[in-house]
C-alpha cells in the first residue's frame, strides 16, 4: 500500500493502485498511455514519444 508521509514532500512510496499503462500508437508514433483499472477508460497520454514511462504505474502486456 502506498504511504505518502510526510505530506507535502512530493514523494510517493509504493505503487499507484487502480492504474495501468501501455504503449499506444497515435499518428504512427508510440506514446505511453495511462488507463483506469476500474472501468478501462484512458486517463492521460504523454505527448513526447521518446518520454519515459509513468513512474510507479504497472504495465500491461
């Protein structure tokens, strides 16, 4: 379970729950996309195709 103490230090300890990430193609380029595990909706996508994956979010196959 993630604990974020002390509050306000902008540091996460543990994994992000109820989220996953995968690579999706958009206009021929692959981008990292976050998805909700509750309803399967896409939440956010990184604009830069060379960007690193989201930190602490599990990956889908």
